């Protein structure tokens, strides 16, 4: 989709009610509800983080969404595909600022070049005990990405038309952080499999965009 058309359509996003959990549950792993029930006490003390779904024009002025492949490390989100973002730090004035700061740190897009359009529905992540606040935003210019090699393995530039295609929804057998192989709903985007909390957030974004576009 032409980026000008995208901007015109998405300008109405404030008038659209969030599809919230009804949308997220479409891409929820089958074991998620049980894990959340088991962690009711931990949820009371969950840490906070924020991520950004950033849309932007490529050199052909087509609309794209940036995702990242995280580096392999000793942690629950090792080698997973996600949004740029991270935990709320003491110096952050808000979750929105945390999302912007982390985006600049991880993929090199300056805060001043990003316009936040809407906050989305929070997602709780049982393995790491985080509540994640997603935001949707745009860069009106072609970004010059600079990835943080300490955290980011690859930048994944997903064409909007590919993301919105229902053929991108698949099921996949994955190894979870609980050492159990399960079949989960997922997106296949640029030959990467995206599942779990990121897929749940993407589902809400997709439903929002399909209402507008």
C-alpha cells in the first residue's frame, strides 16, 4: 500500500475502539490461560515494559512494519521475533517514552522522527512476569536503521500487504520456555515465525487496520 494512502486511513485510528482481548486471543497459545491463572500472585508485582509497532515508507514509498529478531542469550525471549522495546526504566517519564527510547536504542530511529498514534491493549507475559504496553506509531520519512548488535540479530521489514494477508497466519510446533513442544497459532512474516505475545499484539493491530483500510 502507498504510504500516503496508509497515513490518510490511519489518521482515523483514534475513533476506532480497540478489539482488545477478543483479537489477542485469536493468536494466543493454548496454554496461556492456565499459566496466567497459576501466576495470579506474581501478576500483582509484574514489571512494566513498552514496545512500538512502527510503520514507515520504504524507498518505493510502500508501507512497511519493522520487527526485530533478538539475539541468542540466556533468557526467555532469546532468539525470538518481536517489536523494538523494553522495560520501563526509572528515568522514563512514561511507558510511551520508554517505547520511543528503546526503539531509538535498538534500531536507531530518532525519537523526534516517530509519531505515536495510539496505545493498544496491554499483554501479560507469564515467563518473564512483564506487563507489556504496545503502541502503534509512524515515521513519515524513510528510516535509516542502525541496529544495536548487542540486542538485535536481524531487522525484519515486513510489507503491510503481506502482514494483512490472512495466508500469513499459520500453526507451528514450537519449543516453549517450559520445555514442552506445543502447536500454536503464529504469523509467518518474511520467512520468520512470530508467535506468543508478539503475535497477540499483531492480531489486535491487524484487526484495527482492517477496520480502517
